C-alpha cells in the first residue's frame, strides 16, 4: 500500500526482526554459555521468532526498499531455519554435521556478518554493537568447532548473550521512540 507521494505506508519492520533475532540469539547463547541445555525450547524459538518473524520482517523491508534490512532479516531468518534443519537432520542417509563442517558454516556466516557490520557504520551505534558482537560470536563459535576447545564456545556464548540483549534493546528502543514520537532511548 502506498500514499499519493508513492511512499510505503508499511510500519517499520525492524523492531520485529531485531526482537526475533535478539530473543532467539539470547536463548541459544544461554545454551552456548552452558547455562541451559539445548532443548525444544530453543528449537521452537528459532523456528518461530528467530526464523519466521525475521523472514516476515525481511520481506517487509524489501517492500520498503531497504536493501540492508531486507538482506539482514531474510538471511538471518533463514540462518535459524537452516540451523534447525542441521540439528534435527530430517534427511535420511545424510550424515549429521561434524565440527569441521559446522566450523565452515559458522565461518561463512561470520564473514557475511563482518561485511554487514561494515554497512552498519552508516547506521546508529546500537545496530553497530549488534553486528560487531554477532561477528565476534560467529568467529568464536567457528574457532571453537575447528579446535574442539569447549571453553571458546562458552566465551562465544557470553558474547552471544551481549549480542542478543543489544538486539532486544535496539528493537524496543525503536518501538518506544516511535510510540512517544521522540528519542526516549538512545540508539
């Protein structure tokens, strides 16, 4: 839907995408930090809020002609779905993921995220923190898988907790600032 100036009247999908990303990242990294076990709770959050909500937000960003938001939310939404498929491995006859292949999987996501971080340098500080900590998270998880050193994965989990909290903050700051029509929380 567009108004007479041919501008989109779709609400800002970024808070939804950031919330889906942040809450799912926080929950998974409570596991990575050895605070909670990997369970259906994390899988369900990854499928629904991490995956579906971000994909919806990404599609809405395409409609708003926001290349960064569309690429980020759609990609990371599909990341969650691909991670769930890796965990449950529904394909008979396909080997389960080993640490080397997971290391490469996470490394590629880390490189993608690093380049997306470079794009955030034109955005607010809050979004920069999200993408910087996410880059570090992916690279640490990759290193943990390549080396088999569990303590690296625990450190990554704590970085992921910071990343998830920063994404939740960024989401809710956008919502609160929008509702009040002024900057209530800094971004």
